[in-house]
């Protein structure tokens, strides 16, 4: 793809279970020279909490120093692209400072959180040449916002398991909203169920128990404060007949887990009925449950997975995701 071959990319994204590394690798596979920096100045609990609670002003000085250092250390790189993925701390002033150093830089922004959950991200719309979102409903906010679903990485193509699985259904994910209660409602003796609930810190979990009534029902012994490695997640997926996905009630876009199950050719049980609007949806592979009454139909787990059209399958790969963001009219993809 000529749009990336020999080009220099300044890539800013939060660290997120290694996906930032995979994106960087794929950009490099297209011939780009990539410099990656974490979009947040620190990854400690306090910094993350202040950003999530929209109290960024408390650390604004740290943010400014962090980005001044990035700009100073890269001022001779002559970047062609500034690529922002799910930005939380960068603002228009910082983008303008980067543009001043690199006057020809093209800015692409991609959000994998719904804009209604990250309203400040709209401030970056005017500073971006292209602005993408994973949530189709976000396009209603502004017609210049482009819809682009998430992706699966190559590792999940190798996650296809055998018919002899240890688990009927498995859930792996962060603790939020009603995820815990929904999964526990499915643990009724009908299935061999594996669940792994993750919280980024003990302090955060205890705070959530104090603030939110749904967290008070969660048993401390059911929560882990260490995330599973990518290989551990893939092994559990491989050893499960189906994976459960429960999206945040305030989001409409399909989660990364949903697209990963497409890549793994694994059956999916989800609370997100919007999946029915996508071209890869097949009721024999994907079962939509009511989060208030999560009942899985008899026979769904035992029936064979139905292969989907190859062109649709490849459309959701990381490679295609990169192409959709960076491709320009007339560009040829090798």
C-alpha cells in the first residue's frame, strides 16, 4: 500500500493488552517507519483514574511536560502521519504543536470507546483529517465521523480448537456494569463454565464496591488483579465451545472480543443485539441473550460452527483495518 510505504508514523495509543504492539507491527509490515508512545504519561492507577473520572486538569502539567518531551525528541523525524488510537490525554493544543514541528503531517484518529463515553474526544474532530469510531451510532453526532469496526489479530486465526473442549462456555473480561451478575446467572449447572473477572487494582475494586451497588454482590475471591496473557486467553478460547461477551450498557459498537471470536471461528454468546446488523452474523454461530435473563437455546453449543465467506472473514483482520484507515483513492494493496 503506497500510502504507508516509506512513510513515517507517530503512533500514540494507550497500552491495551498488547494491541498497540500488534498495530505497530502491521504498520511496519506495510513499509512504514513507526515511533510509538503511550498516549498517557503514566499507567499507574491514580493517573488512569483521574483521566477516566474526567479530572485530567489535576495532571495537566504532567501531560504537557510528557508531550513536550515527545515533540522535542522527535522534531527531526519529519512525520507523514500522526495516528491516534483511543486518545484520552492529548488535546488540540498538543496536536497543533506537533503540526508546527511537522507541517505536512496528516492526522488520523480512531476511537474504540463510544463517543458518548468519551465526549472530549470530539474536540479532536476538527484537528483530524479522518476520524473513525467503532460505534455506528456515533455517526449521528457528526457526518464526518466514519464507522469502522474493530479487528482481530493473526494469533486468533490459530485459536480454532477441537470438538473435545473442557468448557461449554467461557467468559474473560474486566469487571464492569452487570457483567458479573449476567455471567453468574448462566452458571446454573447446565454448562461447564469458566469465568475470569479482572480488575486493574484492589483499590479500584474496593472503591467500586463502595460506590456501586452491583459491585457489592461480587465475591472478592471471583476477581483477579492480574490479567491473563494473550496465550492464556487463546488457550481458554481454544478449549471452549463458545465465548460469552457482555458489552457495556452505554455502548453499541461490537467489542474486540466479538471480532476476535470471528477470527478464531468460535461460537459467540453476546448481549449485544446490534451484532445482527453485521455481514458476518449467522444465528448458528452467534446467539444473542437477554442480559436480564441470559438463556442459551438447546443445541446451540453442540451444532457445528458454520464457516463464513472468506472475503467477509478477511474484512475484519487487523490488516484490513489498517488499509481502511490509511488507504487513499487509487492506492493498490499488495
